[in-house]
C-alpha cells in the first residue's frame, strides 16, 4: 500500500445501485454490469476515451462500506460531451488515495480478497480516514486474463 495524490478525472459507463451485503446474498448486480458493459459495440461507441483500461468506481455512498453505493464500470474520458444516453458519467475527485495492489488469480477472488484486506485496516494502517466519496479499481493489461488477474484499488482518504 502507498499513498498517492491524484488529479480528478471523468469515467463514463454503466451503473448499478447496490451494497456489499447484496453482492454476497445472491442478488448481485455487479456481474450484470460487467456482462452488459463488455458487449462488443458498447465501448466502441464512446467518444473521447483516454486509454483502454477499465475503471470500476464506487461512489454516492449512503454511509460507509456497509451501506448502499453506486457501482460504475467504465472507461476514463477527456470530455463528457455527446455520450450515448444509456451511459452515466461520474467525476472522480482529486485528492489523496491509499493504493492497494491485489494478488494474482481469478478476478472475483483477488478483488474480494483485496477489499477484505482494506475493510480490516484501521485509519492509521490505511494512511487516514476513508472519505467515502469515490473509490476505484483499475483493470489494466494485468487483468486481461480473468483467471490470472491483478488490479489496483484506490481508496479515497479525507
């Protein structure tokens, strides 16, 4: 884990309102967002893309990691003009982020394991109190193979 100062940026994609309890109860929505977003022609229709990395954003927190939040899977963009109407744009604020690298393995397992680790840390271990404004995961070339994936998780700090 390290602390990084990040500039703000925009991500466009598909969203679902969910909670961690819902995701583990058999009523998960995040998998559906992934299936829909990865349709071949969806990403091709997005203008002003910055790179090819997928970004998963956790935002609009009701309370903390135990409450509801908005999950957005998308890609970073340079402009929010002329986007397809079925997509949502979220701004990731500039600020301090604790950065965690997952282990390598099946995507679902490594993502779950890194979040379990994050939730178990005290504010001191985390490098500060969580802001619960925006957290995000970066799925770059290291996550191209879903059976041997590695991701970075950025946790917003106050």
